[in-house]
C-alpha cells in the first residue's frame, strides 16, 4: 500500500507540473503580444482631456492621479523625448495599465486601469482540468482492471485450489494479491485443522466415554478401586476439554494478549519452583542478571510450563534452561538428555493431537496439545518455537521472543 501511495502521489505531482507547464505554453502562444486594440484610442482621448486645466483632470479622466518625481522612473531616451513633447505613455503591470504624462516639469501618473480579460482564460482553465482528468483516468484504468480480477478470484474462492491471481508483476496491487493468496492458504489450513480436530476429539473421547458408560451400568457391583478409575476417566475428559478450549481460543484469536512489561528472570524462576515437586530430572537454569520483555505473562508462563513438563517427562537425568539475548529477540533454550525427536517429525510435533509413537505415547505424552499451544503463544508474541538436537543428547526446544512488537 505504501508503494501504491507514493506512486500515485508522484504521478499526480508530475501530471500537475507537466499539464500546468503545457497549458501555460499554449496560453503564451495564444495570448496576443500586441497592446489591446482599444488602447491607442483611449490614450488619444486621455491626452485631449489632460490638455485641460490640472484641476479638472480627475473629473474628466476618472482615474487616480499621483504626482511623481521626474527621476522616479528610468525612461528610454525615445520615451523621455515623447514625454517632453507632451505625449502620454503607458506601462503595463500585471493585469492593469498606468499612464504617465509630463506637465509643467512635473511627472503625473494616472491609473491604474484594469485590463478586461478575454474568454480565452476560461477555455484554457477547462483544458487544464480535462487533461488532468484524462491522465488520472489512464493511471486508474489498470488499477481498476486488476481490482476486478482480484474481485473475481474472491468470488470463486471456494472453487480455487491455491491458483495464483493472474496479475502482472508490475501491478500496483500485486502485493495485495500476494497477501490474498497467503490469507487463502491460512483459511484452508484452518478449515483442515478444524476437520482434524473434530476427528481427533471424537476419537479421544470415544474410549473414556465408553468405559464410563459401561462402568456406570455396573456401578453397584464395582469396588472402590474401580470407582477411582471412573473418576480418573472423568478427570481425563475434563483435562482434554480444557486443553482443547485453550488451544481453540489461541487459534481463533478470542483471547487478546494482556501485554505488559515482564521480568523474565522472575517468570522463569517461578515456573521452575512450581514444577520442582513433579517427578523427573531437576531443572538447571542459566540466566543473565537481568531480562525483561513486553508480553503476556500468563501465556508465556503457560508456554514455558508446557515445554518444561515435556522435558521432565522424557529427560533421563538432565534438563537445562538457558536464556540469552540477541540483537532483536530473547532466546529461551530447553535442553534434555532424553530420546530426542527424529528430524522427520520435528514439524509435526507442533500440530494439535500429534504424538510421537513409541516412547512419546499417550500415557506419557498427554493429548498432543501442549506443544501446539506453545507454538500459538509464540506466534501471538510474533516469535517462534523450533526443535533441534541438544548438546546433552536429547531434544532442544528454542523459543524466540522479539524484544519489541
């Protein structure tokens, strides 16, 4: 849009400049260089009136009369001679004319007399606006054409399959079309994600609900341990619903972030203290003396907690959280010495309900929403989260958060 604005601004500026110059040249060529045809007759009549006594000049001529010093105007020798002979001279200033007459060694100025403009000025003004309108129309026509093309693509959005919008590369709205393609891809991804979540939720809920249904039918015959299992199933369902709701809110943007200045050192220390009672390896911190960030403390804490709980589940004996500042962002790295994550699965683990088989299964890996929530929190803060190999031998999750948003 900035490109479109500056192009249109420069176009209008150059068109005004060029059109004004062209019309001015035409006006100069059309404008007669000779004096108005009535000026000679008027000068002769004025000279006859000036031959009357000085006291009657004002009433006879109807012009303002001012006495000037003889040397107030530098006359050419020929003009000086005409004045000495008692002739009336005229001088033009802008759209008016002054008359000069020398009488009794005194220079008199009469006027000004306004010059009547011809109708040609109106036509040249009209010509200027017509040329301006034609130039603007020539500029707007390709823009309107490209907008119509984009409009047709929007009307057939549901029938498209990521078909590029057929716009020239130099089109002014090409960036808008590119954004449209990105938006269409995101919408299709969201629709696909919605379908995946629906199938996954129905699958995840089917088993515990079936167990509960059967158990409730046999409730009178169940001993206490069985009833505890029923309660565990209920808690499992509740936890799953909570995770789904949290992820859905982050995904659809229903929970705007409450941005404020956050002390990262304090936030990380609080998360470490909160997770200390959980089973698993201890969390070792490597923090700078001071670190602050503008963001939402609640969701950042949730993201860190999900990453550290994930590390505690799979680390054998070591977990290290390090915080380092780079030029444009803070980087939080969480290393563990667990089994690690295969390179082919590193993109998939941030998808909702995805769980790595074998060691990272349902019993140890939850519902597969924890890392998806981490990714959404990072994206809401205009940051990112990635996973790579750790120097400790396991996985290393890297959370990058920009210093300014």
